[in-house]
C-alpha cells in the first residue's frame, strides 16, 4: 500500500500527492534562467533528483511521506520562491482522501 502512495506521487507529472492544489506559473525570469542553463521548463524539474526520492514510513495508524532536499523550500516557499506544495499539510481534501481510498481499494481488490 505504501508503494502505491509513492507510485501515485511519482506518477504525477508535477511530483505532488495533492493534485487539487494548483501551483503558480513560473516567472519569466525563472523561465529565462532555465532556458539559459539548458534545464526543462517543467515546474520543479531541474535535475529530476527529487522525483525518485519519496519515502514512506508507517507510524501507528498514519503514514509519514518525505521527499528529499530541497523539497522543503518548495513545500513552504521562501522569500524569493513561490510556494509549490508537494505533500498535503493538515487534513486531506475530500478529493485527495477519495483518491487515496481508491488506491487502497484497488490494492486490496475490495
């Protein structure tokens, strides 16, 4: 089941478990920098190192999912960088809850 959650996170084209959270577009300066340095224009994609980094641990009745550095800056934003949340904070939206429940049901073949 844990692997299904991680696979869902990795499958998303923008590396996020909460597709209901919309991200701000890249700024013109960021687009110009990416083009100048030869990086892809996709949001949160420079080297792709974060894409394979999500890890999950079961703690009691909860699952803790982490994504490698520098995801914390994307999750919270900085003075110079717009917040682009990767993982949900607090309670999941009804849509995200339903999506995760659907993954569990498919996994358990209920």
